[in-house]
C-alpha cells in the first residue's frame, strides 16, 4: 500500500468552483499558491518562489469551501496528492500538483473567529501562531494549468 499525504498552507488563487457529478455529488475545486523564501548562500539575498496546487474537496466539505472561501484567502489543506504531467497550450510539457483534500481550514482571522471552514470539526480550530508567513503571489501562472 502506498501513501501520498500532503499538508500545505497558502493562498487561494481563485474562488472555489462548485460542480456536481451526474449522480449529484458535489465537488469544489480551486488553486492554492504556496510561497517559499530561501536565502541564496553566495549572495545572501532572499529568493521567493511559488508552487501552485490544484485542490478538489468532495461532498458537504466541498459545498462549505465554495460558500466560505474566496480568492486570496489563506488556507490550510490536508489530503492526498498526485503529480500529473500534461501538455500546455504552447506545446511544452508541464507538471500539475493535484490534491484531493480531506480537510480545508480558512486561516484568515475573521473566518477562524466565526468558525467558517470546510472539512474539520469546530474543535479543530486554526493552526497555532507561528505558521509560515504569507507572501504575495502572481496568479498569471494559473493560466497555464489545464482547467
């Protein structure tokens, strides 16, 4: 048995899109930008990089995510991931990082105070202070993803 578990903290790149399967099961999908800062050992300068993840969350959790989360919101995502290769519009091969979420928590102060999140019991709350800081992100990279 293989396990591919992932946890990320980042910002929504777009509002969640809620769809329904032919059998009526809801699924919300959205993208999350995760920013990292690393220090160049030679120059001492900080270098920002952004990884994009495509997230899907099913059922009532997906409905709650679509209702409560908006572009730019800071979220914690816990789930299973899969790397998928695809050919972009320009003919280049690209990699998509797809997450099927078990839990999505809104980390913005207002959402945490009101208990607005998807996929976790109210007692879970938001992660403790000291979580990685949020940086800016450029959502123009999203146009290259196949959805």
